[in-house]
C-alpha cells in the first residue's frame, strides 16, 4: 500500500458502523457475564482477525475470565479457503478446567472453525461455545453454526475491525466492504 488515497479508495462502503459494533458487543458482554457467572471462563481468540473483537468483548465482560490465543492458517496468501487447516500457534492453557468460548471475527465457509472446534472438544473442556462477530451463512461449505452471532452479513469481502486485506485495514473502527477491483 503506497499512500492514503489508495488505501481509502478500496473501501467500497461501510457495512457496520463503529457505534453499531460497540452496541452489540456491550450487549454480548452483559449476556455472557450472566451466563458464565461463577464459572471458570476462558476466551480463546483466533488470531489475527479476532484480536480487536476480543479486546472490546473482554472489557464488556464483568466477571473474571482468562484469555488465550491460537492461530490457524487456511488461506495461504489468497482470499479463498484452501480446505486444509493448520494450527500455527497453540493454546497455552489446559482447557479441561475451563468453559471455553472461542471468539471469532468471521465465519464464512465454516471449514476452519469446524476443525478448530473438533480439535478443542477432544481436549475435554467443561463446555465449548463459539461467538462470532460476523457470519456469512451464504458462503458456508460445511455445516457449522456459531452459538452466538452478532451480525449476519452478505457474502462480500469485508475489512476493518481486525479483518484485513494483505494485512491492511485491520485498524478501521468499522466493518467495510472491500473493493477488490480497485
């Protein structure tokens, strides 16, 4: 990315505003605080895209919770999931002592998250659920449904609020549709 003008020219339109994001996250934090009251809660963020969502969500959760990270790779430089999921950064916690909540930025094909859930369930957590900021149900290639979805979106390439294109745009405070043609 060479300049600010080029950076901004690829933002087709804002899909979800900063205020809309914060309102839904605040509500989710309240709901999760009530649901997990008195339970050992571990929030697991799938890097890199979910880090912004995790940061805001954990600040809205009013009960004690711990955080861990894992990273997967299934795109290998493109914008299409290749169908092979590799864990490239592993959790540090023994999750068998926790109620695990996977915090995901976006579910599109469902391939990556279905595989991650399967691998984590094999480690016998007290419970395992998924919260996703965005869900593209029209892009699903495998059967998978999150336990909590903040926004259902159309099958368009989106950026911002942690989501990227070539590592850019993660710092936008909103979700926007990316103009791939520009």
